C-alpha cells in the first residue's frame, strides 16, 4: 500500500501520498528496524518501546517485508538523492537480502530469527514454496539496481559493487573494481567517453559508517580536496577522459548497536556489515535446515535455547569492542572475548551473510537483560 502511495505521488504530484510514504519509511527505519534491516516478528510490527518479541520469538523479520522496504526506498531516493535512503538500502541488502539465500543449494528464507542461538529454514524447489520464495527470487537482482543513479549531468555512485556502467546518452562507459566489503577500497575507471561529452560531476557517496575526514578520494593519483561529511556526496566536476581512474578508500570501524527500544541487547557491526557467531547449544544435536511441505515448514520449530544457556555479553560494551581482534586470513572475521558462548578462547564473529546451516547469535544481551526476554524451556 505504501509503495503505491509513493508511486501515485510520483505520477500525479500528490503531495499527501508522498508525505504518507515518507512518514511510514521513517517510522519503520528509525524506530522498528533491527541491525540487519528487517523489522517484523510473525509478519507484524510490535510496540516501538518493547522489542521483547524480537529477541524471544522463533519467527523474526520476514524477508518479504524487507523486499518491500527496498522498493519503497528506491522510489523515495529517486525523488531526493538523500543518502539516508542509501544507508538503509545498503544495510538491508548486505545483511538481510544477501543472507536470505543459501549459497550452495539456493534455498530461500522466510523468517530470520533474532532470538539468540536459533536458526533459519530454507525452501526446497518443488517442495516448499512461500511468498518469500517468490519475492526472494526477485531480491537478488537488487545488487545491481542502485549502484548508480543520474540527474542531469550528475552521476551518482551509491554502492561499492564490482560493475560496469553504460551511460548511452553521455557516451560514457565506466568500470568499478572492488572487493568490498572484504576490502575497503574501490577503483572507478573511465573506459570510454564521447568527445565533447566528458564534462560532468561524479558524486561518490560518503557512507555514514566512515568517520569524518577518513574517506579518501584521488583522481589519477592526485588527492581530491574538499570537506564532504559522512552522509553526503563527494563531488568531482571535471572534463573526464578515457583512462581516468578514481581511487576510493573507505576505512571501516566496528561498533555496537542496541535494539531500537534502548534495551541492553547489542549487535556487532563492522562498517555496514553485521557480524554473528555460530552458537551450538545442544550436544550432538541434528537440525533439519531445509523445509518440508507442511503448512508451517518455513518456521524453525526445533528446540529453543533455554534462557539459562543464552549467550551473553559479559564485558561492558567498551571493553568488548577493545577485545576484538581480526582473524588472520579471514576477511571480516574477528575473535571476541567477553562473551559467554561456550568458548573460553573467545568467539569467532563473521559476516551474517556467510553463516548458514547453524544456530547463530546476532544480538548479545548483557546479563541482566536475558531472563525477561528469551523465555522458552
């Protein structure tokens, strides 16, 4: 419905529809969205001041909700070029959408539980077909959908994804080469540009997750001066020529994000990437991660982790961040101390989109936060 409000606003100029869509987006993103970009429990919103269901229920954010939020975000961005929309788009894309498909058998996820030490179910072709399978098959073209945008003679670079752009009207072809998010750099090369058409402004998104003054840009080796701030664009206006190279440095830092209701549950985020841990609970447990054809086959109905066994953050938040150490040879992987997860040597945190076929923990409670939230046997 809200996507429809914005579509009507864009086609007819109906200001009330656009205002409704914007209000809805801000309510969902600012007050209801968890670290991965999802927002629902059992397909419903819950009170904004109580995220208890989010960390206690086996039915976490539904993939279809994020699918529709990305559609709405794209429409809103097209009207304003506001980088807030791209910050959400990037977060949801890498942490919910990318994580929602199994990298080997291709199964798709309906619910992504936030409950500590729970797991996800994946669809099976010809056996388990849900709404999140239909929209899920559409989701994965979005990696290329919002990398670039244009307005007049301005070309916007919004996402750091290996890609090639053909801007036919400007006679321009460029290539972006990057290993992001495993690498903190990206290089844009102008491959071809029509004579006389090479004057335009290249606008590079300065992500909010890069500290002020830390994003570095150079054209053909020469640093680009300027005072762009996180959450804005770095603009480079010049007469572009074939062979020009733009080098971008995007240093990522690690931080903790509380649940939106302010309770003492924390997700670990490195740059825009949410980190999680494999958390085995029951000895010699065998779980089925692929759904059958039952009515509720999309739901992870296995045993819940008992409240007493819920992994917790023993260290204070600042001390926990100080304990993080990169794991050699594993991009975006860290060893964390100060967590009770059955490993005295520390717990390995890795990008959630790389964690499949396992119980996992995304949100870590402080000790006093556990009993009233997780419930269960």
